[in-house]
C-alpha cells in the first residue's frame, strides 16, 4: 500500500511541475509506513530543470535532523528504499528520495548540489550530517556525482555493479571532500558485483578516502527486493551497469535486515 501511495504522490508532483509547480510549502502526506512519519514534496532546481523528490520526517523528533538522500535503482522508490528508510527514520533521520528516470538526473553533480541547497535552506534539517545512499544504478549515479565534485562527504553504495567503467570513475575522481567516508556493500553470490571486481573499485578510489568494503555471504544482487517476488522466488532485474542485460536476484528478508543494520551503523559512525 505504501508503494502505491508513494507512486500516486510522484504522479501528483509531476503534474504540479507541468502546471507551474506547487506552493513553496508543499502539503505533507501521511504515507502508510511502519514508522510514524510525514512525507512531503522535496523540490529544487538543477541546471534549469525541476528537481523532484520526497522528504519524509519522523514524527515526534525535534530538529535539526540528520539527512539521508536515497538514489534508488532503475525501478525507482518503493520497497527497497522504504526498508532502509524505516530503519533510519526510527533512529531520528530525515529521508530524501530523488526520483530516477528524469533527464536532469543524468547531469551530475548538479542535482545533488541542488538537493543539498534545499536541505541547507530547511531549518528542520542538518545539512552538515548528510549521507548519500545509492542502490544499484542509483549507486553508480551517487559515485559519479561524488567523483565529479558534488559536496557530499559520506556515501553508501549498495551493489553498484563493480565493472571496469565504475573502476574508471573511481580512478578519475576529483571529490570536493577528499577525506570522504564510503561504504561499499554487495552480496558474495552476485555476478554483477564480484569480490575481486569490487576490491578493484575500492583500490581505485583517491588516497584519503575512507572506504569500508563489506560482503554479505551468499547474497545475490538486490537481496532487498523481497516485495517483488514470492518468498523463495527469483527476479531478473536490469544490470546496474547495462540495463539491456539482466542479473538474477534472490531476495531474502533476513539479509535485507542485516543490510539495513549495516547502513545504520555506518550512518551513525559505528563502522
């Protein structure tokens, strides 16, 4: 139900932009989540195009709140980002989800810079404690934005597709914050993210980057996509590095919860 409601809000935001944009203080929506929270439009301007997203705030927490920005996989915001978002919401984090599939999101690092400006202008949010999290193709976008100088110092990359192109992105990175902290998390049974390929990615990062490379034993690509299949089922999802290809996902809720705990630990500085 929460995924359907979020999808309806996405469509509403798109219509509002076409009609000239919503009011500056957008209406808050109560989405059905496990954690009491309110969700509202997250708006900005990036390279002359509207930046669209959702801002979710935990109920009963006083600001300013630390912020996590999610860049979802090709399938967009939904069950995967909600799983990690709920874990952070219950620990007092605000959640920003930027929408994929829009042309301006390919222009990095402008969208993230615009998102950070919007965060800095909101007294409820603590811009100095912002974490960027990317899933699949969104993780590739996150790394590319950071490598191109987007002003973010902490990022988590989940199963980004550790291939030669991503290694080249890391090798050519010129981050604006050279002492950035990074978590790379992938499954041990994921052909799109082999241990050796991801080790090459970490080795290619600029000196000074604090990289944590963690592997979930036996996990596949997109271990957190349990809402897509029946328990024990398989899904063929677009490869993060080449959407024309497919990679097999074996979603597992236990692994997903371990991943959520890993992310929380990194977010609060425990790893």
